[in-house]
């Protein structure tokens, strides 16, 4: 895949997601989603799961990615989530985008029923309608990607999430995006070392951006975490959590890999 082709994938995903939202609104108007919230599962404290001593693991479920292709054939979200929790994961991230990541929105509900920890809906959110969808499915938190949102859109989505009791993990990759996230009122900021436009991973992004995140805001490091040594490096930078996907999904023993990352010894 050439660099120019890679650079266009993010724009393709966003365009695809906008079409998806239009169709979803036709099938299920917002008013019906709002009514369905009454039957949604109880919320769990996503930020609370990332606080406390040490550095915490958000373990991700994703079957594929544009950069890595298929990561795990015949992926079972429930089996993977339960393995992660046995390994010490503090929260589970579920990628629900279906065309590029082979995800499914219903995986949120399945995972939420199977594990006792908070569940993050990880997708390309552009519209408050998607926040309502995530809440109905049982998500406790949503991902908001600063790279694809204006300050007005980010502020609107943060407000919509807060109104429904959902936490928001605001993902950033540049200094400007950190500033925008803080201006919009983000309380949990994820520093993604992967550039979503080129898919290149630069571990130094985590070190460069961490000082820009103010005290009182939870800091999560994303992408490029493979070993306990990587986790220790991020802990030394005062990150509260790491979000790990590919390393866990591709592991022959996801539970053991999760234990390694969190430093949890087998009984």
C-alpha cells in the first residue's frame, strides 16, 4: 500500500461512516433510540477503572485493521474479553467499525454481559446519534478522535456523552489536537502514537505530548505497546493507562499476554 493510498483511508472511513449514519437514522430515528435508553444496561465507571496505583490496561478487541489486515481469524469477542479480564485488564475496548476493522456494534452488548469491567465503544464517532447508539448497546465510554472532529463537533459530542452518563476518551496525535481536546473539556485523553493518516507508529509521541496534558486529566497511551518494558516506560511518563490491541489480539495466549503487560503473576 503506497503512502498516498494510506493517507486517503481515514477520509474514506469518515465518508463511509457519514453514509452509515444517514441510513441508520432512516432505520431507527433518534426518538426511538432515546426511548430505548430506558432499557440499556447500567453504566460502569470507566474513568474510575483507570485511577489508582500503577498503570492500567485497556485491552482491545478488533478482528482487523487497515494497516495490519486480518489480525485474528474467527475472533470470538466474548472469549477474548473474558481472557483479558482474567489477565488483569481494567477495561475492554471494542472496535465496532465493520468495513475496515471487521467489527460489529452488537459485540458491545455481548462483551458487556460477559465481563464485569467497563466497556469502551471504539469507532469513528461524528454525530450525537452514534453516542445514543453506544449507550443503548451498553457502552460505558466512547472514543472521540480529534483528528476527524472540529472543536465544535468535539464539544458537542463530549456534551452528548456526558448527558447520557458516558465517559469519553478523546484521542490525539499532535500538540494542536491536545490543545483542542483540553479546550473542549476532555477529562480522559488518549495519546495515539500511530498517525491515522499514514499508520506509522512513533513511540516518541507519547513522551512529547504527555507534559501538555494537565493534572486532573487522565492520560492513556495508545499504539506500539508490545512488552512490559513498554508499559514501564509509559508508567514512568505518568500515564494512567495503556490501550493495547494488536499485541493482544495476535497473541497465541491473550490472557498470559495481558498478565505480562500488567505485571500480574500467575497464582
